[in-house]
C-alpha cells in the first residue's frame, strides 16, 4: 500500500514532466512524461477520486487514472513535435 506522500510525489513528477515536454519537446522530455504517466497509475491509490467505470468490485477506472491518459497524450505530442522539428532541420540543410 502506498502512502499519500508517494502519491503526491508521483503526481508532481507527472505534472513537472508534462510541463517540461510541452515547453521543450525532446526525446528525453517525452520519455519522462510517458514514464511519469505509467508511474502515476501505480502510486495514485490514496488520492484516486471517484470510480467512473467498474470492471469488478476491486477494479475500475477512477478520475485520477485519466491523468495518465493525458500524460501519455502529452508525451506523444511532444515526441511528434520533436520529430517534426528534427525533420525540418535536416531537410533545410
């Protein structure tokens, strides 16, 4: 069982990595956002919020699980922006 402290650390790392990826999209920032998004799924237990979809009495999708979806979308967008900028730089040479 994780503590509230671990959940808050995971949430802050997700926010920081996502902000970094949005501000400066690179491979590293996109990877950090993706890793933080996956990590959030494992440590969000104490601060999950309401259950939105129930799969079984012990499993479901909660409000805080949606932050992982947003984090992965930010990571994918950052990766795409980095690739597009790299391709433009290489084609202008």
